[in-house]
């Protein structure tokens, strides 16, 4: 599954790295509107998994749903290269449909590879997240190179081809995934505390989690919209007399994920050995604090910029703290949902998790429209406030989140 996720993320982040710049430079759409449309697209892409998760749970099955999703994704990427607005719009619709079918099923397939009490599940999601970012690392570089040499047709067609490779890998290993799922379901399980929370208490915990995660994804999504404009217009991108292309900055978070993930996993493993590893809710709180810190760096940079370009080290500092936040929030959040949700409804509730991402991204698009209307210092300060509000939700509801977990959080 990690190879499939690598292909899917490569294609998706190729589009993400070019989206706002392509709308602005190819279709002549203003910066604020391009960022807003980006938020809408990402929001719809993460809303669709609610419907896709329900279809997978009740009718299609997880592997079939994932395969169909990858085919929709490939079709969408090929349509994006038609150079016409109607074709581009149809491509986005196909991609959103593919995301809806693929994402919840892919996460559920990984969950089903392990017995319900298997403590390796957190690490499995972190490894899958690492492989996803390997794809996201390469895509902005490839996308920029192809866009400058072969136009949108070449760049988006490459995304479609890689996505088809992912479809073939998933089909080729279909039987192996089924066998492993059956083995995990039938094999002996290590005893583990069982949650005494009622279904209502679990639902409340998931609602709390979704509210805080909405705030996280709202600020995180700026990395692929307004922060690219900041890189283009307010950052000194010269490195040894070479000007770094703006889309390359979209690859920096993935570089950091690949670099930092093994270190973070090693630290957590060491803490686990001495029974000092923080529970999942605490990891989420730390992640939200890191998100606030990342934008605090840019508040300082914008304050002292004085209308001039600033060193790219400020942007790299923002990416570094946001990367730590992402590693503490995204894979841990998915793991927490898989632990709280009843086994027969995992894909549906994964869809609800993606709904919080959808809402955050739609709101992010609305917030992005302020980019050209208020001072950048104030814009970044707003992201700090939003991050701290999400942190406050988690802190005040920590006991309720812990009570819904099947093991001590």
C-alpha cells in the first residue's frame, strides 16, 4: 500500500504545487481568487471521502473502491492538460471523485492489515505517511520542469501516468492484501485494554477531534497557496546566483517529513521503552502548538521586511515547525480515528475525519482571500490565533478524548 500511496501523492501534489500559479499565470485569475478556488477544490476532495467511505463499507469493499478511485484520479489528471477551462474543471471533478473513493479505503486497508490490538498500527501509519511524502517530494520538481518545457499537457499527463502505475500495483497485490487482512482478523491478538466509552461518547470524541483538526488544516493549507505567493513576491530565492523556482518550495515540507520522520519515530520508540511516550491526544496538542510557532516565525519576518524581500531562511523555519506539527497531527489523528471507530464503520468515520480536513481547506480558501487585502504580518498573525484556538479545544477536552480511547492516551 505504501507504493500505491507514493504514486497517488506524487500525482496529487504535482497538481497542488502548480494549482494557484497555473490559475494565476495561465488562466489570468487573480491571486486571491486562485487561492480561494484552491481551498474549494481541496475542501471538496476531502469532503468526498464521506460518500466514498459509506460506499466502501456497504457496497464496493475497500480494495475495489480504492482501485476505482485510482482510475478516476488518472482520468482527471489527463483532462487537466486540455488547456481549456471546461476540461480543467472536468478534470478537477474526476480527481475529487477519485479522492473520495480512494482515501478512506486506503486508510482502512492499512488498518485491516493489523489485528485490532496490534500496537504497530501507529508506526504503520507513520511509515505510510513517509512513503506518501516521498512522492510529494519529487512531484513539484518534476511538475515545474515539465510545465516549463511541455506545458500543462506534459505536466498533468505525467501525473496521470504515475497514477496508472499505482492502479496496476494495487491490482497486482490485491490477493496479498486480502490474505493479510484475513490473517490479521483470525490470528491471535495481544491483550489490550478495551474502551468502556459508549457510542455517544466516542462520537463526541470524534467531533472534538474534528473541530481541532479543522483549525490545523486551515492553517496548514496556506503552505500550498499564500505561502507560494510569499515565496514568489517577498522571498529572496537566490542561491549561489541561481534563482530557485517557486514550485520547488512546495517540495520542502516533504523533504522535512522524510528527514524528520525517522528521527521522530526513534525518539518515540525510546520513550516507549521507558514508558514515557506521550499519548495520542498529547501529541496532537504539541502539533497544534508547533503550527502556531511556524506562523509566529513569519509574523516576525513580515514585521521586519519593510517592503523588501527577506531571506528564505524565514520560510524554511516556518516549514520546519509546520513539518513537526504535521507529523504529530496527521498520522496520529488517522490512527486515533481507527482506534475509536467501531471496526465495521472505520471507512465511514475515516470519511468524517476527511470532512474536517475538507472544512478546514474550504475555510482556508476564504481566509486566503485576505492575502492581498491586509498586511502580511496581520495575515500570519491570524494563522497563529487560529492554531491556538484549535489547541485550546484539545486541552479543554483532553479527558473526554482519553476516555474514548481503548488504551490509555
